[in-house]
C-alpha cells in the first residue's frame, strides 16, 4: 500500500511558476512509476507527466511539454512537478499518482492516487 500526499498548489498569475511535491509512504518508492494527472472543473482527469522507475524515462502530455518538468528523489520518497510559463488553462486540481508498471499515462493504469492539490492560474 502506498499513500501519496501532495503539496505546493496555489494561485499564480499567467506566466508564473509553481512547484508541486508529492511525498509517498512505503519502502519501495523506487519501484513505482510516479506521475501527475489533473482535472479541471467539469472535465475528465487527464495525464500530465510521469517518471518511470525503469530506465528513468519521462513522459509528458503535449500541452505541457517544454513548460513542465517532472523529477523524483528516491532518497526522499518524493516526486516533483516544476511548472513554468503557466497558463489559465493549466488551472485544475493536480493529483499525484503511482503505478508498479513502467508506464503510466492513463487514469485506469493508476494504482494509487493522492488527494489532489488546487492550482489556479489567473490571466
């Protein structure tokens, strides 16, 4: 069982930056693919980024490529999402996610979810 706790959300103006953190419980953090999804009001939850445990591969949604960076610190059991050049359309609740398989880009692939953290970008 893995518990995920997000932090770092908030409100920012367009063009600004935020860094989200997700702390995971458990002793096998390095064996999980970690990632982020987001859900805007009235919309489905969608993939944002993932960092595979296998080979250190990273994956990004097209909408955030070049602006967001996912990283992980296995010693701290923490995954981060650095978000730069934020846009109003990035406004959503951001969820941390974990999976034991190397790839995770769909909501049905997620084994564990965090409780979510709100990100609001104003124009």
